[in-house]
């Protein structure tokens, strides 16, 4: 069999140049035939639902509205749908929720119960939204005690069963006096303090640091059943509560999937039919503890 003939180097270069010019022409033609606005198409609003049912509390602040254009800013109330007919069904019993304005709906005489299944339907001029959630059983928090300056903190643990995970958060009940900066970051805390004096504010917040004591610290824990309360995370002595919420599968799936990989541009799992958003339920238990000077 004879040898296969190959184009000479000059011909190969000419062919490669022709292919390159053809590719450039295609790209230029495509870029000139449309604009970013044309390629995105006409904006169409999507129905949006946001609601959180908390066991032991009334049904409140269910929001029904629409999405907004990417580069425009709206207040939430501006795109709410107050004229929607929102119905909450609880195992065969239906309740039409009250519109309280701005797209928010409530049913203050209906208390969420653990283990019951709730189906929400919102009929709007743009279509119908439907979502279902089963309220989980609350955890049982078993730790208690005080966080004192001589300790690193206390460990809070709880008993329960869920595949969705937990949320922990703390709230202030009764705030006492401010914890001095040198008490946290020098002197008794670290045995002698930092060079130049124990009064150095290493937080960088200055006098405004006391306002942080009233902030709720929110954590999502997928599999854990313990968390630690550290003394050096407080700026005020006083009484606090630690709440632990068991989550339903809707909220757990949403929180896990919303930690998006920017390279994939994947969307969260919404568990809503006819639109996007989340209808979630959760069940809390809590403990009371004090933050005190242990000396």
C-alpha cells in the first residue's frame, strides 16, 4: 500500500488560517446579530413564596409575591401580591388566611402542631403556588449551666432525630453590665494581658462592641447534636436563651443546596410547585443560661 500523502507545511498553514478566519467571522456575526438584552429575552415575573411554620406558634408572615428584574431594585412590599387567595390545609381542614398587606398573610388563631402536614395554596393572577410541609418533632435539649469567665464555655447537647438538620440561635433575656475589654482580652483572661496594657480592644469595634450582645447568632448544623457556648463571644453579662430547632426536609434541602458552587450556577431545591421559594417548618426547644463573672 502506498504512503498516505500529507499536505505540505505551506498548505497546512493556509488551511489553518482559513479555519481561524472562518471562526472569527462566525463569532463577529453572532455578536452583531443580537445584544445582551435580546439574548435574555423579555422579563417574565415568577411567583415567589416564603413562609416558616414554627411549632407552638401561630401561622404568621407568609409572603406571596414575584421575582424582580435582575438590575432593578424594589421593596418587597412593591412586588407582593396582597390580592392572592391563600389557603392553608391541615389534614383535610382548610383555612383561608388573612391578607395583612404588602403580600403578607397570617392566621393568628391557627397554632402549628408537631407531626401534622400543612399544604399551602396561593391563587394569583399569575398562576397558582402550592407547597407542603410536615412539622417535625422538637429536640430535647439536655444541657444547662452558666458561662463564667474562668471557663472556656459550656457544651449544649440535645436529643432527637432528623435527616434535615438543626438550627441553633441565642437570644438575650436580661442584659447586665458590659464585660470590660481588658476582662475578655487581657489580665485575668490571658494571664497578664498584651504588651502595652490590658485595655487593648482587639475586636476592632471600639465602644460599639456592646451592641453585638443583642445580636442573634444563627448556625445551621447538618449532622451535629452539640454546640459550644464560649465566654469570649459575649460582650454583656446577663441571662440568655439558647434555642435549637429541628428542621423539616424542605428547609434542610434548601439550606444545603443554596450553598452554590459559582462555577455550576445551580439553583437551590425549592419544593414549591408553580414558582420558587420555600415553605418550611421547624420545632424548637431551649435552655436558659447566665453569663457571669466567675471570680
